[in-house]
């Protein structure tokens, strides 16, 4: 199983499955967008406000400590991890977990999980707004790092000036955020503890003159006109900077300023006079405050995306799949050192927070995916009338100029929630904190109420799919989901002694056993939508390996051995294993590293230690800088299609799920039972 639990039976399961274009921010989840997206943001700012802003840029708005400019060159990339064993892989997982929390980003890449201050406020004198056109925040012209950078333009119109503020903004139950120039209370970002704001900039040709700043919104030079709820700090700015064609790092020192409520995280301005009437084009990247937040709950982004023409790298750039995050949690529990337990608890806290702060639902369910980085929307942003709701994943579609979501990601699969139950129970057993047990029981109750099925041999349906308020049941039944639930409900029985969970475990067990094909010695993927007819088209690897791991005390030794032998004979690719087997489709040309790790554990479970050790060595030799890729080829076809009929692929990208399974194999820990 992987993060796309709905892969079985031609269901919606891929990151490029059915999409919805919402009225921008109707679910309040974006982190990067350009000015032309939002109606009203381009509206003129009253001249008296602009006058105060430009005075502030020139005079630094009465700062008590004039910051100075630092220019130097460094790199911000993945750390070098020398070892390919458990320690190295956990180091890489920790880097992925911390990458947006060792600092406080304003912008790194378009739609990046760590971005903040996503509202754009234009500054320009009345009638000269066209001199400051919207920035292109998805520019791929030689970014400093990552996939994208920002391309900014200033057009001289006489003696005009202008620029953009990167604002927190506010959203109060609307469908698009609005500027906040200091008129709205409790709408700032707390950056207490930060000491610097740094960013990278380069000019298109060199010689471009630009000024950069932070803070100062609502701080005019005339104190009598000061806004009621301004930035907690006055504007701190650089001098006029003359850019070069080379990327250069600049830093604004924050001194002892009050950073408790920052409205304007970053901004720039240019002028016709400073540039001798010449147009200005320049680039920005990696804008961030040096504020660490390593103890905060958060989700880990599932894939390390790269610059490419694949939709995958746009759609998946900020997505943390629930299942993948549970696997990382298990990887930490498997090694079990004190810091590992703390990290597992942070991830479990993210699951609890998401369950308790959903923007729409209050019934205890979880979504298939969330946005990485900060767990909640910022101050001043309200989703469905609620403050602090968990952030949903999505991306800004540049061609459509719309915020876009994937229907699968925001839906709820039975298998994903079963894995969340298992993870929460694992952390409960490690810490004794009953909030994790309570959260797991809520998930179990939701699945029982919404997914229990009486058709055929019973079991549980696959979940629900659709946009908030209009979800529909997924009527097929997955072997994979039910074997997950067997273990989850069985562990609830062991912990609580409640009979209701025993009945659910039994329901799942009966269905899984009904999917056994005694003639060929394999487990089928599940049923079609009628809940009775077996889907025989594609035989996934994980239906063999996971059944061995989950139903270890239920299956006969003959069933275990035959299921793994079927996988060995039909899905082996070199030293690894493919995603699935089909009589009609060639699916055995690429290694699926996640499933290969699952095979290693299943072999260990059945006493095939020598083969398990061989697979582990293969996985360790396949690691790059601590992380493991999803597959060994540019893309792997799973044999399944999405809800809209597109083929569903894995890509050659580093994957936290595959890496976590590798750790579990090395530690010899069965995640279904944490033994």
C-alpha cells in the first residue's frame, strides 16, 4: 500500500486524478500566488497611504537601529549523508521533516509548503499602477535553488515609483484574501525570536536599483495617521541596492524590534529616478527569516520534487500524504531512541490536530493528504468560520490562474485512516498519552459507521471521495484496506478490551480471507463496485506481503509461503520487486522500492532470513544521500488508472514512504504490530 490507497479497482488514486478549480482560496489553503489571481488586490491604494509608505522606505520609518546590508554567497541544499544504513535514512527523513521549520520562509518555490506572507499588496501612485505589473512567481529562469524563483518588473512612467508588499493579509469567510494595511486586529504573524531576514536577488542585466524592506505597514511618518493595528515593527529597509546578474545574498538585521505581529514580511520598491528612466527586471528567491520552530506539529512533504515538465512536480510539491507520514512515524518508533520518540510524537500530534481542526468536518475523519510545513492557517485567516484550521494541499495552476486541488487528496480512504489508527496506537503505547488512543478510536468509529459493508463477504468499503458537502461512497472493497483494519481493530481490542472493535476486526478478517485464490496461491486486490465481483485484472505486490504481515496469526504457513512465492515468481525485477503483476499488462520492468522493503519484512516474518538480508543490502545500495527513490526508472506504471482515466504512475523522486519502509526492514519491525 502507498499513499494512494484508492489505487485498487480503477478508483481515484493518483496525484493527477480528478481536479477541482475552486474560487481562489474558497478553502483557504494556498501559500504562494501572484497578484493577478485575486480580484481587488490590484485596486488602487489611496495616495495618502502610498505617500507614507514611500517616506517609510526612504527614511526607514524612524527605526531606532539602522540595519546594515550583508552580501555573501552560500548554498541551501540537502545535507551530505555518508551512510546508507538506518542512521543515514533517518537523518534524511529528519531533514525532510525539518526543512520548513529550521527557518521561516517567505518564498522558496512556487507553492512550497514552507511559504508565508502569501498576500500581495501593490504600491504605486494613483494612475501609475501599470508600472508595477504582477510578479511571475513561477519563473523557471535559472532560480537560485529549487524549481522556481520570482521575476519582478518595474516600468518607468515619468517619475513614478512602485513595488510589492508580501503580506499576511486576512480572509474572513470569503473566497479570496484581502490586503490588511493595519486596519484589522489579530492578523499578524508572530516572528518573535528571529534576528535576520535574508533573501537572494539578481538583476536581469546588472545595474538595477531596488530597495528591500520588512515591516512598517500602518506606520506613516505622521503619527496621527497611524493605523489602529499596524505592524508591530517599523519598516526596516536596505539602502538602494545595485543588483548584479549573479545571485547575491542580502540580509536585513532585525535588531531588538517587536516581531509579535508582522503584517508585511517582505517588500521591494523601485523608482524611475533611481534607474534613470530605464525599466527594471530582477529576480528573487529563498526569502526567509531565521526563526526555528522544530517542536511544532507538522506533516512531512512526501516527495522531493525537482524542476521538470512533469505535472507530478507541480501537483505534489507541498503534499504530505497521511499514510507516508505514518510510515515516518513508524520509522522513528522502530529505532526508538529518545529523540526518535519525540519526532514520532510530533507527527502523531499533527494527526490529532488535523482531526480536531478540519475546515469542514467535525466527525473524526482524516483526509488522505495535508499540506506540509505549518500545520494551520495563519492569524487572520478563517476557513468555514473557523480559526486555525489545518491546511489542505493544492497548487496554483499558472495557465488557468486558479488555485487547484486534487479530489483524492482531500477525500478520505479507509486504508489511510487505518494506518493513522496504527500510528496513533503505536505512539500511545510508547508514551501512554491517552489523546492518541482517543483519536484512534474516533477514526475506528468513523470507519465502522461509514464504511462497514454487508454485501458479499462483508468487510469495509474503500471510503468516501468528493468535495466537502458532496462526498460519495467508494463502493469497491480493497483487500489492502481490510487487512490494515484487521490489525488496527485487533490492536484496539488488545488495548481497550472493547467488544465492538473485535467485531470490526472479525469483519475485516473474513473479507481478506475471501480474497485468497487457493489455485494460484495469491490474494486478489478486492472487489469491484458491486462489492461482490472479484477484481482479477491486476495483482498488487502489497496484497501478498501485507497480508502475511497483518494476518500473521491467521494465515496458515502454506498460505504465507505461497503468497510470497507468487510475488517472487511474478513480480521480481532483478534484486527488487515491481508494483504488481498482470497477464495483460507489462508491469514488471521497474523496481518499486517501497514494495521491495515490504517484501523484505514479509520474508523475515516467514523465516526467509537469508532472502530478507539480500533485499536489505539491495535497498541500502540503492540509497542516495540517505533517501530512497520511489522507483528506479523515470516512471513506473502501476497498472491502475485514476478516476478520470489517466494512467497512474510513480516517478523517480525521493520518497519518504519508500525510505521509511527501508528503515523498518533494517530494524526488523512489523508496523502492523510494532514488533
